[in-house]
């Protein structure tokens, strides 16, 4: 086992067993304090380790070429360095935070500079996302939505079991957790109407997804093979792919969703590395038909990551859980998604984000969108405070959380949340 | 009339009447000479005016804040300055190149530095393109393709006449004219086959398009109205939206084209400004049904721009023209596209590219793709050298050109060309 993943390892910073950010996790983000420029940091318990301070103290000496974090407003430069550098930095950070290691623990001055309380920082987007791609890789979700949009007979299109269906998304409107989201406007058409009307979306939805970031990219014309795909992937975040179902229904044939998706996509700000997730790798669903050669191989493809969605109405202090799902339900894996994406010759760049598509499980309470949970509004959800929901109302905050459960610790993602503001 | 558009104006640099880059045009690009860093430039006849040299000579003094071009590898910073600055720079450049103005004309030393022969420069992408959106705004093209993919009865979807259908494209694989394009691989399925196969695309196609660049963007949640849309648009280029028809057919339902488009999109390197195109504005096709309010207004919506596509086989010294079309055939205008794109609240950023979709005219020789020109391969085109084409072959170079015809001059786009390399 990689020593950074050792369940017995402890930090001199106290981290409870049910905390998302123990020393086994060490996710990366970009944070800002009141007066400072954006800095790269690693979350540890209720603190951020400021990587610029650590770098300037010479504690990354010999790792990578030049400065990895200094004067960088995003993690893109670090991601571009490749797996050997990611591993070296993770090892160094893990050592520095180790309860047994005096370097940082006993250097009061450096600790004061390098460890910033998380409560006081603003989290920004961790990377500049050049391109964002959204897949559609949960069989349960594709079947549910297909049934509702096209009927049970045409639910799963013939191509679905052969390739990870995906489409290009909008990168400009990806926002970090906590950013309010304005209800979009657009055209919708009632089934019995002759013409569409313009106005605020009435069927606003979330989609529970996870996204991964390309670390090292590939050149135009040079695909990434399945055997190499894992080495190109840096880490993962939670994604809320906000969706305007009524706008989507009217616009999406034949070229796919457009305004229904491009008004906002929210992500959790801490990138959990693939190295931290390695102990939670598992086989993934059996694929039948067997994938074509270019999508085959690469070993265990999936990860056991518990996911939860809650809605907190404006009137309530409490979030109500409406969905419990798991990343392991994904039919197509992240390595298959990357291999497929690039097999045409399409290039990827450090920081590109590829999202899973809605992660629905087999049971109705594991469906990853209101569209499915309320079955197109026919089965309203009870929130527990007397309110019910078919879709998302103005003032609702949607909160997604996720974690992989280790033996005595968890590798968590924090949260992605967003509050819906009324249309202008 | 804006004096920069005066047909009588002449430069001290000689420019023949059928040349793309007279003083009435003044398109912007990013060029590189052998040893130098990328510089912004303006094309004038067979020269590039180096804007960094002009700026460092103090000749843009009082225009904009700080340096517009120095130490910038793209035009994004300039685009972000907004229309008043674009107009001021254009006026200044027009004055400096005017045959009547001695400032540059009679300064031999400055001329040597500032005027670089175009033959010796490499053209790069003019801007960093954050997001690329592709529309589908030619009624003739949508009807032709719809007829082939879905039959005559379902050719034009019900939403098509109500909104500019579009989808998000891939920005990483946008390349400047001259970049070779490798034939993509992917899954295809024959109509009578049980399962798909993997291999090189067999139905490789071009799409004749034009793209426009967002100059000043808009904030998330704040749409751009029709009345303001024109002021946000900086200029236009020619676009070849390479397409793999057999891959597209198998993958595109229900989320739209993905690998069929993301292997490469080629653009011409000179951005022709909206100001240079202003004299060629015209009404555009009548829209029936009348557009909803948020897509209405804004005056004359279209531009009279002649477009041509030629194929030059590897074995030939001559390009053979296969299509003559015109931008004026577009049903949905660029201002309608931008207003629609942002009406959801979607933000745009300086340098975002929005492309028209294939520009097909009413006659068979004006169709903007091989799919339509050869009617799905049923009517092969004669190239004139004894060869025929249904789709694009390895070694073919596809060359697109375009210009607006003025009185005694033309405002041209140069060309976008790309040669197809065999699949690996």
C-alpha cells in the first residue's frame, strides 16, 4: 500500500473519523483570504495547508521543475506536470502533516503562516477549465429519462451500450460551490400548444454527477489508450449539472441540450486525487455487450463513493435528504470516457473537466435528479417539514455531498451547494 | 459613412482591386516571424502591420488603457476593451496606412520595422477561444440534412423556425488554417449490421461556416438583449467544421454530435471586423413565424458575403471549386444567435466563438457540405481532373474563401485550408 493511504496514519491536526479531510485524503483547491491573491492549498481537517507558503519555505525542493504553485492562480500548471510530480507532492504533504514528523508540527512560526482556518477562506474554481464534457453514463438514469422523453420502447438508444454517450458542455458557466444560481429563462412549449412561449423555467432540476479533471493532456491526433488513461486523470469533484427540463424538452432534438444546461454548472472546490481514491477502486458493473477493444482493459474501473443530495428550502434551517446514490453504479468508467473522447484524435488539456452524467442507482430513492425522483412531477417528494417538491423552487439550496468510507476514516469531497434565485 | 469604409480611400501600400486586404478591411490576426514572439497585426495587401511596433512607437497613445497589444499572445485583451476602443484603433490604423498620411509612409525606419511581408509569417489562432458554440442556422442545410437523416416528413424539427438551434462544440481542437487534419477514428454501424465496428471514418466531410467572436462578454445571469448584441461582437472568420458523417450517424441521438466534430475545426486566421463588414449589411431572409420578442429587432440582420469551397487533391496543382454560397442565406442572424445563447443567463467571455452552422443556399451547387453536394454519396462530384468525390479523401486539401464585394474593392477573409492526413 502507498503509505499516504495508510488507514493508521494520523496528522498532528486533529481530524474526527467522520470528517471529509483526514490525512488520507489531502484534496487540492484554490483559496483566498481577505487580502490575498489566490493560493493553492490542501485541505486537512478544518484547515488549509497553504502550498505557496510551503513552497517558499523550500519544502518542495527537488519536486518538479521551478515553482509549482507560486504566482499561479489555478492548479493547471501543477496538473500539467504529470503523475510523478503529483505523487511526489502528495508524499511530501503527507509527511509534513504526519503526527510523527516534527518539520511543520514543531515549527510554530511556519505553522502560523501555512495553516489557515478553512472557515475564513473563500474557495475559488480550482482550475481553469478549457473544455467541459458531460457524459450520460448511468444506465439507470439513461433508462429513466429515455422512458419519460421517448417511451419505454425507445428508452435506451441502440448506441448506449456500445459507447459512453456524451456531449460538449459550457465551461464559462461552471461555478464553485456556494455561487447562487439564477433561474434561467427560455422557450418552452406545452404539448397541446401550437407555438412556444418565453419565460422563466418551470421545471428546474439538479443532476447529481461527479467530474474528473484531465491532468496531462494529449496532442491533437494522438488518442489516449485505455492502458494509459488512468495516468492522465488527476482527481475528482462533485458536480451539480443544473438542468431546465422544460427548456430541454423543446430544444434538444436534434443537436442535444443547450440553454437547458448552459446557465450554470456547480462544482465542489476540493479536487480529491485519484491516488486518495485508489483504495476504493472496484470492478464496476458487468458490461454486456463486451466493449470494443479500444474501450476494454485497464483493470477495475469503478469507485465506491457514497453520494447524497439534500434540499434546504429558504424557510428551513435543515437540509432534507432526497437522494442517496453511489458512483459505483456508473456503467461507463472514467477511463473509458477519456479513451472514447480522444479516440477521434480530439486533444485534451490540463484542467479539462469530464463529468459522469447523472448518477442514478437501481432504487427510486437513489435517482440523481428531481425528474426521476418525482417521476416527472407525478410523485412529489415530501421534504419532512410539510413541504413537497416536484422540481426546485426559488430559494431552495441544493446540497450534494460524497465520501468513500475507509476503515476508521473517510475520503470526502466536502460539498457542492447552490441556492436558486428567482428569474429576473 | 465611417471614413474607414470609404471606397475611395487608398493606402500607400499598393493593393489590387481583387485583393482581400485593402485599407477598407484591416483585419486583425496574431502572427509570428522566425525568431519572434507572437504579435498582433493587421493585414494590408501583402503585408502585416505589426501593432506591437506601432504601439511601442507611441502611435496608439490615448487609445484604451495601458498596452493593448504588447506582451499579449492573443487578441483577447483588445477584444475585452469594447467597441469604442476597437473603433479608435481601427481609425488610427486606417489613418496610418492612408496614402495621404506621411506619419508612417515617410518614416523609412518605422516602416521597415512595422510592415512585415505576409509571405514570411506564420499565422496563429487570433484569440484564446474559451468556449465554442456551433449553430445550425441555414434553413436549406437543416432541411437537406434532416431529409437525409430523418426523412422529408421530419426534416425540419418543430423548434427550428422558433429558435436558433445550436450546441456546444470543442474549443481545444480549433486550429488555424494550414494545420493538417488527421482522419478520425470511431465507431460506426451499418444499417444492416447487428453491432458497430471501430475504424477510420469513411464519410469525412467539410462544413462551410462562418464564426464570430464575442468581444465584450456578459456576466452570468445577465443576458445580452437584441439591441445590444451587435456591440458585443468583434468580427468574423471562415470556419471549416470538419465532420465525420458515419460516426455522427451512430452517436448523435439523443445528445448531439460528439466525436463526429471534436477531432478538428479549422478557422481562417484574420478576423474581419464588424465595422469593415458594415457596408455589406442587408435585411436577411423573412422570418416566418415572426421571432419571439427576445429575438426581434436590431435592424438589418444579415451580411452579403460570397463564399466558396474548393478541393485540391494531392495529385493536383489546382483547387476545384465545389460550392458557391453566401452568408446572406442564413435564416438566424449572429445577433439572434448571441441573444438566444445568453437569454438563459449563460455568460460569454472575450474570444468565445459562435459559428453559423453549414451555410447552404437554395441551389444544389450552393450546398455547404459534401453530404449535401453529393446527396449522401448518390451524386458524386466531378473535380475536373477526371477524379470524382463523394466525400473527402486522404491527401485532399479543402480550401474555403470568402469576401464581400465593394465598389472597386473587396473585404476578404483570406482562406481557411486544411489537408487530410490518413488515419494512424
